C-alpha cells in the first residue's frame, strides 16, 4: 500500500466558529486577531450560545460551535416560505392545527406566514 495524501473537505461557513480557533491551534505563540465570524457589535449580540457552554479544552480549539444561530431561510423565496410556514401547511398536520389553535387563543392577528 502506497502513502497517498488524503484531502478532507471543510464544513460550510454557515455554522459559527470560535474566533481565531484555527490560528490558535496552528501557532499558539502567534496571537493574531484572525476571525471567521463577524466582529461587529450586532453580530456579537445575536450569538445565542453562552460563553460558559463552549469548552476551552485545547483539543477542541479547532472545533466549530454547532448550536449557534444559522440562516435557514436566507436563500429561500417567498413561495418556499409559504410552503413551509403557511396557513395551509399548518392545517395539513395535527401539530400545525394545534399551533394555529394556540395562536388563536392568544389573540394573534397573523396566524401564520
């Protein structure tokens, strides 16, 4: 068996990652502010994962955070939004009908998308 180089693909960038995790794992002496996540104040406030939930173990420095917010409807059209979250799609399932009943009982003007 010959030694062949195997290439592994990276996970998509839609998932949030720890800032500077790859740089810290590659060169721990060099502390450059390399970040794959946006550094604006609005992006920092939208992070739903508390800092205590992320492990600080050195073996997990290159790992991604898998429980953060993701843009699931970012590339979808209004038609797909209606298909997934519309009134008729809520009527088709038992859980959807229960959700509509909860929103009616609460007094919501808009029952669905």
